[in-house]
C-alpha cells in the first residue's frame, strides 16, 4: 500500500488531454478523483471504482455465507425430516422454536436463500464487484464516468441487503412466497401465512432498492465503456470481459425497471387495497377477500420479463471471465473473437423474448407456448457458438492448469451440463411434467447458480494478485476446486433423478407420499454432499483472507497476460494509470504470436516494425 | 479497395470522444430515459392487461369537463416543451437571461399542469373514486388511474424542481449548455410519457352515448 500512495500527488497535477477533450462531464469525473485523505472518504464513502468494487465483493461474500447456511438448514430438513436441532435453532429463536424447521419456516428459507443468492451474490459479485474494479482499468480509464453515482449504487445495494435481512427479525419472519414472489400468495398479506405481512413488504422494498442501485450501476458501465476508452482501445479490441459486462449492463438497464413497475403494483396491492394481482372471490384462510378484478398472471409476466434476463445478468460476466482466463492459460488467442461478441449480444437479445417459458404450466395458450419454446431453444445456437469456441481455443493448446484455469474449465463443464437440461425444459411437452419437480431445481442451480459462481471463483483467483498484490495459495486453491467441482455434481446430478421420479420441489417433507419414500436415501446423499461442498468453501475463505496478509508477493503480471490491468502495479494506484494514459496498439488476446520474443504481447506493446 | 477496408477496420480509436459524439452526462440521461420508459411501459402494459381481462371496464369520462380539462393540461405540457426547446436554443446562443426566462415559462407550464391535475384528482376523489373502489364498477379503474397519473405527476414535480435548480444555476453563471440540454431531454421525456397516458387512460375511457 505504501508504494501506491506516491502516484496520487503526481496524478492530481497531471493534466490529461483526453479528459479535456471530452467536455465538462469528464472533467468533473476526474475532479472528484483526487486522492482522498481521510479514512472515511478513502475506504468507506469512496468514489474510487476499485474501492467500490471491493465493497461489492465483500458484500457478496457476506451474502453468500448467509445464503449457504440457509441452504444447509433446508438440506438438513430434507434429509432428516424428524430430527431436532436445538443448537441450530439458536440462530432463529422464534422461527425454529424447539429446534424443528416447520414447513412454513422451510419456505422462508427457500425465499431468502433464493433472493440473497440471485440478487446479492450472482448479480452483485461478478458485475458490481469485478465489473467495477476491472472495467475502467481494462478500457484504460482513470475511473467510471459517474463516480458519485457509482458510490451511491453500492450504498443503495447495501441498504437493500439490510432491509432484506430485517425481514428475518420482524413479526411473522421472512416471507414464504419464493424469490419469485408469486401472486396472489405475495399480494394478499398476513392472512395467507407467516412472513407475508411485514416480511413481504420488506422484501419488496429491498428489491425496489436493488432495482435503483442496478440502474445507477448500469448507467456507469455503459457510459464508461462507450466514452472513456483510451487511445487505440477500439470496441474490437475490448477484452471479452468488458463486452460481457457491457452487455450485462444493457440487460440490467432494460430488465430491472420492469421489475420495479411490478414491485410498485405489488406493494400497492398489499398496502393500498388495489387488486392488480388478486382475482375476485378469492378465499384465503376461510375468509373471502375484498379484492377483485386482478390477474396473478400479470405478476408472472412482469416478473419473468425481468427474471429471464436476470439469469443472463448472472451468467454473462462468468462467460466473459471464462473466455478471458481460457485464452490466457491456453496461451492462445481466443477462437472467434467476433463470433464471441456476437454470441454474447445474441444471448442478451433472445433473453428478452423467452420469459414465457417460465410460465408453461400457467395455462397459457399452446400457440404462445410454441413461440416461446422455439425462441428458447434458439438460445442454444449462440450458447453452442460460445462452447465450441472455448473448445477450439483449448484445441492443441499447452494448457497451464492454474487454479483460475481449473475454475474456467469447470465453468465450461457445468455450463454444458446445465444447458443440456435447459433443452429438455425448453420444450413445453417435457416441461409440463417436470416443471414443479427437482429437475428444474437442478437445472437452474447448475446453469445460473453454480456456473456463475465458478466464473466468480475463476475471477477471484485470477485477479487476486492484482487486487491485493499477493498470490493466493495454489495447493489450497486446487483442493478447493476439486472438492467443489465433484461436490457440485454430487449434489445436482441426483436432483435430476429426483425430478424425473416426480419429486415435487418446495416441499419441506415427503411424509404421506408413498411414491417418494424410496427416494429418501438420495436426499440423504445430497445433503451429505452439500455439507462437504459447503465445508470446502471454508478453504476458500481461509485462503482468501490468509493470502491478503500472508500470501506470496505477486509480480505486476504473474500470469503473463495481455490486458491493461497487467501493465500497472499491484495493487493499482488510486488513479490506475497515473499521468501516463496507456495507448493501445493490439487486440486483447495476442498469445504465442509467431516471431514475438515472449509468448504474449501486452495490448500496449508497440506495433511490429513495418515490413521492409 | 481492400486496403481501405483494412484501414477502416483497424482505424485507431482516439479515445476520450464518444463514437456517437455524445458527452457522458448526456448519454447517462439518455440511458436513464430508456430505463424509466420501461418502468412506464411495465405499468401501461399492466393497465392494458387488467383492462382487457375485465369485462365492462368503466368508461365514465364526460367530454365536459374531464376531456376538455385533460386537453388543456396536455396543452400546458406541450407548450412547456416548446418553451423548453426555446430555452435550449437560447442557451446554445449563450443568452443566459433568455434561458432563465424560457425555463421559468416551462416551469410555469409544469406547475399549471400539476395544479389542474390535482384539481381533477380532488374531483374524482369527491365522486368516490378510491384505489380500491369507484362508483362505476371494476375497482381497478381507480387503482390504475391513480397509479399511472400519480407516477407521472411525480415525474413532472421532480422535473419542475430539476428545472428550477438548472435555472438558478444558469442565472448565477454555473451550468453549461450541455446541462441545460440534458434537463430539456428529461422534460421532453416526461411530456412524451403523457402523450401515451392521455389517449390510453383518458380518450379510451370516454362515456359512450
């Protein structure tokens, strides 16, 4: 850290012609960028994209720890439904009185696990965390276009997270309506079950805050990518990570506002007596509700118009990181750069046209179902382009099996496995019997959850030396990878079998369903696998925090990679490049270039001398 | 020919200047407008959905006074877009006094709109229209009316405050032409949203003989 303080003063005086040319907006962006003196402005209310990126990452780490604990509570309940856990019950003294998990509390766990993971881990870590930290550096900018909005975006996200956590502590506890908050269950209030009073209100408020924070973030990502690129950084020379974050930001910009609209209407239904999502004549807990005229399907449409793009918001940054890491450790240029960019955009575009495939069992017209089904299956085309390009990048490569590379390869494996079950579920006739079973749970956990998490892990191991100036421990990292990789398959492959056997999801227990009794050993197996896999994550947390202070010192470019972040010190100084703005001369993946002295060429490497 | 294509493809990007020749702040406002218009689209689609899903959606609006008053409100808002455009033009010519005057006129249009709108709300509430009921049938009529026009009115009010800040800054010599132009973008957007609400909520709910 001591070395990084020197460039601050230089940069404050260093006048950068690029900034002056861009007009007032950019001058302002750098005016707030003088190195702050006080601890609070430097590390707490910081406008530095790197500090904000780290804040997002640590928020995601706290969230993922909570999310994992909640999932283990669910797994224990599923494997040993009659067992009591007085010790575990201490964490939830009201909801888990006597150490038993009631079916209602189980649904609270489902809801909170899903909401925490989707919003505050899968959206927060890869986009808010790595995107904030590395997008400006990789395009050669000194900061984001709107540093103050960037800071606000983190603090609003944090507020959203705290509001969500508060749902555990209010009367009735956390909501039981799932991360999708399906109406009318979510709309009619406390009468429908515990947690549907104040808990559900807090859930909606939390998601609304998250929508606003995402908007602020997306504005920054898009504007920075378009306007703050350094000299020579044409769009066709952007690393695929930047393309992925850029596309993700476009999706966030277009998807979250629709969820916000849905959230406003849902909140009105709950607190102001409207009936947008509640049909007439509904009887709940032996009472006829006064609402009439609304449609629960409207909520599903509004939610999934957001919800499906959200899946890609979670996974696209992982694809970008995977492409980046695969090329680096295959020591080969990424195969089909332009095809990769086109595929990212195609996936993003198609993602807005397929929300109906979440609603095949809602009673929609078979004709619409066919349209949604065909569009859904067509996403297989750009996905296959990406997969085959990854394989072609690996073809005949001398692969360096580093920890980030292992996680990137794991990403490809899990992406293919999860994608294949997507082809099954994308077809109406197959989805209808499978829809409410564990098959869907297995599918979306693999493709959206675990694949994205593998992207996050790959990014963490890859960029850790740049962020903290130290290497993470290699042996611990490899152990973490293999335990996680095998553990994930041990958890989710059996869930496919449960689903095919007709095991319904969201059920806390199977007592009374004779056809499910023989499946109980599978539940026990999955729970044991989940406990081991969760334990393996302790290795990661230990490795992470131990390496921050005790890791081996990292060089400026330990992976011998090509992009701009590897041209600056580790950790990067406050304004990234100091007074010297980099000039880019090449594409992002120039590995093993024939005739070059080394097997990689930095993007800033001067062009080869012209032919004589 | 081939050489020219090659040169174009690898043309050096100079950095710092946007490919669309748009400043970062203005691009930010455009992106906000895209996002916000999707929130309104979500609400308008929701309104259309429940309207179609309900038989006998109420159509209570009389030509006089409702439609006439709504037309006057539309007139206020559209005129304010014109004065806003004139303010932006004055600002491009560097005439600060005229900028302030035209923005003040724009704000006047917005304030008139809000006052007339508030009067209309008061009238409807007096007739017994609530978020959960109304004298004419389907309760969602009141719910969707107040939600849509309420969110729009919120945008108009924030717009008036925003323009006030800009006018005050311009009169003290603080903001640039781009800032005035960006506030104009927001104002035109708010007007444009009204041009969807007016036909969909008002004109489609006129009482049929």
